[in-house]
C-alpha cells in the first residue's frame, strides 16, 4: 500500500490517497526507522496538503534517515505559513485546506497534534504558549469538536 502498488477502494475519495498513505506511514514510523527513499514520494506536493498531513509528515521526517534538507525546509515553511498569529494566541489558518473529516480530521485535532509535535521541535518554543492559548480558545462549552480532538488536546495540555 505504501509503495503505491495496491489500489485504493473504489468507493473511497480519489484525492485522499496521499493523505491515507501519510497517515499509515506516520503510524509505521513510530515503530521502525524509515529510509528517505521509502517516504520521498509523500513529499512531492507539500504545499497542497492539509495542515494535519503536514504535522504527520513532520513526524515522519523526524524519524527518517537521510532526509533531503530541501524537503525538510519546504515542509517547515509550509507549516509555519499555516499558522495565524492574532495578538497573544496562535492558531491554524486552514481556510483553503479543509480538515479531512472522512478520515477523522478536525481543526481541534490538528491544533492539538501540532502542539504535541512542537514539544519536540525547539524552533517552536517561543510559539508554544500562543499555541496553547489558541487550542484552549477553540473549546466550546468546555470541549473540543470531536472525540479525537478531546483526546489529543488533553494529551497536549
């Protein structure tokens, strides 16, 4: 599946194949170190991916050997460009990149995942308090929008 040799389901959305491959690769990368040639096809159109996939791809590249530095730089720029600073809070500006709800994505889930990822990323140390405030402000009546959003937000905080 990861190599692209197994076709997707005929009923699934055609455009989400790359999103699903990123999700599966991120899960595998938690348990084994991947090589750059195994994940290089995921980084072809970084700028077109939703923010949740950018966070997953950042996780993948942090666990991959011999990563192309140009791709890492493009990914860092794309992720930084998705952040919206408003006063003392920072959120995700994802208006043109909708959350893939059909694979359990949401803006709250993405915000929480981003905050968890920044815990291991020193370049976001100054932004972390703003991301926390932005995540807390996304609550409606004391909860986030989905079960995954709730779970990851609790883990992030």
